[in-house]
């Protein structure tokens, strides 16, 4: 990499670090929870705030764009003729913060402790979006321009499946056209070991309601004589897997592409401490589909998970009832060649078939997205590896992610652009959990690595 250019960027970032962190704290202070209708105003406030900050950083044409749902934020800088165009994707929406009582500090008041910044969205994904903004700003301030053409599209629905964004990408294919899509919504394989992800699992989900009596019934008068919806729901959920953790839904594994032996071997070579992983997860031991390692279960295999389960009286004390209904939220992580619609149809048919007598199952399906694999040896990925190696001093790992980013299939299908997943989170970040945080060493290094990547793609390796 061009040491002089990267050093200028590094000096600028160091000099402006306090100001940059103050801006991130302000961004994290907006409770932009896409899943909760009460936060619709906060989502629009976050979008407007981000558009203004992109303009302040030196990007152009910043705008809040309607998608049919929560808005997206666009900005660009297109003054590098003959050089590549990169599209940065991220999201400003965040997961709900509950259970609030498990947070050490308030989730939307960012607090620094022990080299980490704690807040909802710190790692997923506001902190990583902010790194991109600061890297672009540093290059503009220190070099008078960018070494390539750059576009931003930051959405507000990633945490609810990017419901409207694929259609938005189709409608905006010309403004969003790029040679490469760069996403920092992922992380390092381990502390000190950056990673480039070449695959994402897909995602689909459903909500299940089991209805029984028309109203809650007195358990002394009716208990044991009517089907209890909570009991029925527990039976249905338990039947989704066999006793060893393999999904028991007929047809669930139809079309699953088995991982190749060389991919499994490469994953097995990565450093992995099973006991430490269990301690980090807070579980006594791992569990799951037989015949696969823990890492393979997390990254290469499909799953069915219960995300929420509730019924009856949940207040303090007791209330002796047979509840009228019971509810569950489920999601499935998908691997290559699984079709989300077919998987949902199989799960739905299984639940309906197994529904006990005396209750009825009502199922609401949520649209899903398929798994994605990208070529791990493309020129854009090789350049990302050089940038990460330059800044962090080690060769990055190449691996699949266990998570999902719903719009990635649209980027590849509509824009025809390769996707580079280069993120700066850590397994210790507790994303989607209480006390989410961002490692500030990765925050600092991530900004430099992004700038180094733009210099690589701009052909300034010898400048």
C-alpha cells in the first residue's frame, strides 16, 4: 500500500478520534429499532441524521430515499474517471434492546468500558457504517479526493429481513451500479485474526399461533379436560428436531448442497477452542446435528430455531388458567440450494400435520432470502486481503458467515457485481444480545483498513 497516503489518513483519523467517537455516540443514541412500530419516527430521524453527516464528510448527493418501508440513505462521490466504482452497503436499523434489565448501561447511551463502546448497534451495524464514513472523510480531507468512485446505500430494514430493498435495488439499478459491493456487517474470525466472508446463510421465518378455547379457562374446572394450547405448542416446537438436534421436518434438507471436503478441511484448520467458545456463549457444552463440528453447524448447515415463545399469564405470582392461545416465532437459516419458499412450505405442512386435536394452528409466513456464495479468489477479494494484511499484520481467514444479509442476492442478481464481506466485529461483541459492544481497537484499525482498500482498488499501491 502507499505508505504516505495511508499514513496521512492514519494521522488524520488519530487527530480526529475524539470527534469521530462523539459522532458515533450520537448515532447510537437514536433508537432506530426497525421491528417496533413505535420507533418509526426514530428510523426516519436516524436516516436524516446520517444523510447530513455524509454530506458533512464530503460526500455528494446525499438523500433519504423512500423504499416502501423504512427509508434508505444514499450518497456518492464520482470524480475518479477510469477507476472502479464501489458501492458500500450497511444498515442503520438495530435490533430491539430487550431484556433491558440485562444491560449494564442503557442500550442507547453509548458508554466506553475496557476498550469497548457499549450500545445497541455499536457493532451491528452503525459502528461499521460509521467507520466507512470516517475513512472516506479522511481520504477526502488528506488527499483532496478519493482514489475511486464511491457510493453509499444504507438501509433501515436489515434487521427485519430487508423486506423492501430487493425491489428498491431493481428500481434503482442504474444509480446503484458498481463494480463491487463492499459490506462491513460481519467480523473477524477471532481477536487479532481478520476475516473475509465468501458465503452467507439464507433466512426465512414464520409465526405460529395455537388457539384453543375462546377465552382463558379456570384450570381447576377445565384443566385436564381440554387441550391446553401451551402444551400443544410445546409439543409442536419439540417435534421440529429429533433428540440429537437434527431437523425432523420432512423435506427440510431437500436440495441442501453438502459442503465440499476441502471446505470442511479448511474450516477445521482455523484456530478454535471449543471450551472457550462454550464459555463465551454461556453454555455448558455444544449441541447440534450429528456428524458436524461446532463450526460447521454454525456456518455450513441449515437450522430451525425458536426465537420467541409465550403463552398464558406472565405476571408476578400465579394465575391458575388454561390459556386460550400460545405463540412462537421461528426462523430457519438456509444453505446453498435451499429455496426459502419450499422450506417454509415444508415447516408449515409439518406443523399443521402434527397439530394435536382440540386446538388449531394458525401460521403466518415471512418472506425469506436464499444463501449466497461468492468466488473467494476474485481480484476484489484479493485486494481486500492485502488491505487487511497491511493494517492488521496477519493473513486474513476466509470463511462463511453463519448470519444472513437479505439484500445480497439482489446485489449479485440485479447489479451483477461481486460482493466483498469485510467486517470488523468480534465474536465477543454480543450482537443481538444485551451489552452489545464494539472493540475500539478494531474500530480504529477498521477505518484504516477501509481506506487502504480504497487505495488498493484505486490503483495507488505504488503512490
